[in-house]
């Protein structure tokens, strides 16, 4: 299992090909959940190449199922707050852990800011739902931590039930078949074009680099895809 704390992730050369960010609120083909909504609408933005792959993955789903997008782009400061908050929580729970282990365990749930996939607009947290919007059983809630779920949030966790395992495999088949990669400690996290994707797929460099919200707002949303 390769974690985002692995030095090989940070060593991937970072470049950005200028692929625009698309606001999913203007794209009815994909269902968008509001639980991670922020005032600026950052959560609803994804790179166009990611959107194309999500649409392809959705077409590959069994009849009656749809992707339910929860969060896409995440600004640097939000990423930093999540990282430091979870790290501090683990430090309180495990005061005996040395710094190296504390950092590694933190990155099983949230990426260090210097390699964060969400801050490129290339990563998405999502789940499955019915055509009517009813969420399927995936074994844990989105954002269940390894600490509190006893690692049941790991994509290949052996402790989840048969139904949840089948639903996770549907996600793996559809999204993997569309060219996205999963972070194996979070069944809901998939990315394309970022450093983690590049390392896993053998790409020589990233397609997407970090982008701040001011820049994201300036990127036009294609009128038709």
C-alpha cells in the first residue's frame, strides 16, 4: 500500500496543462451532494478531465445506480486544517507515537498539503446512490477514519459485509475502468492527473498542479461538454 506520505509521491514532477475547472452545479448529469458545501462553492469544482472520466464511469454503472459526488476541489487552507486537526487528534489518543508514525498514520486519512490531490481539482470524494438519490451501503460513512472504523474504510477491508463489498467493487470497476485511481485507505477517494495518480500509473509528471480559489474562479466553465 502506497500512502501519500511516501517520498515517491512528492518526487513526481508537477506540471499543469491548464485543464479548466468545471462547476458541477451547472452539470445535471452528475448528482452533487451538499454535505461538504462551502460558501465559495469550491466543493463543486473539478477539472474537466476528471468530469469526463466521472461521466464515463457513470455510464458503466449497472442500471439504476448513479455516482453521488460529495467533494471535489479543496483549498489549501481547508486541507491544512483537516490535516492538522486529525494529526492533533491522533497525538492526543496516542501520545507514545513517535513523530514519524504520527505523520504516517495521519496520511492514511488526509493528505499532506504539499501533495494534496484535492487542492489540484483532480480528486473527488464520492459514493453510489440509486436514481432516486438513496445512498447505497459501502460499509462505512464517507470520511470514516481508520482510527474509528478499525480500518474498515480501507477499500479492500476484509471486515465489511458482502453487500458493501459488492458495491465497492462496482465503484472500483467503473472508476478504475475510466482511468482514475483510488487511495486505498479511503474507498470514496478517487483521483486523476495529480501526483498520486502519476505515481500509480507510471505517468512521467502530473497533469494538474495546485490551484488557489481565486484562480479557480477565473477559469471559464465550458458551455457544453
